[in-house]
């Protein structure tokens, strides 16, 4: 990790201290979590990011149909008709 400094308003710091006490998480952890959520919501997906996400989910789901890999066009057409 890299150490950095930020400036917070008194209200922000008070709210973080209260949340830290309630969740038993450090203020630094809360800030990192908030940054992660912000970045996830504002991320402009690069081509490599899309490829990596696709690879991670490959094979995670099951259609329940034994012929889904061979008849996928028919299933897709049926889904669009609904």
C-alpha cells in the first residue's frame, strides 16, 4: 500500500469515527472501501478489463439444458420473442 494524505471536513471525520466505532473497521479501511465503490461505479472499462471479466464468469452458470451449446441460437431467438 502507498501512504497518502487527504483533508476531511470536521463533519466527514466525525461521521467516519462513528462508523468506525460501529463497524470495528479503521477509518483508513472505510475510506479505501469508499474509494473502491466509487471507482467501481465510475470505471471506464478497457478492452483487457472486459476480457478478464468475461474469463472470470465463464462456466459459472448453467442453463439446465443439455443442448444449450449446440442450440444456443434457437434459445436466444426464443428469449427475444418473449
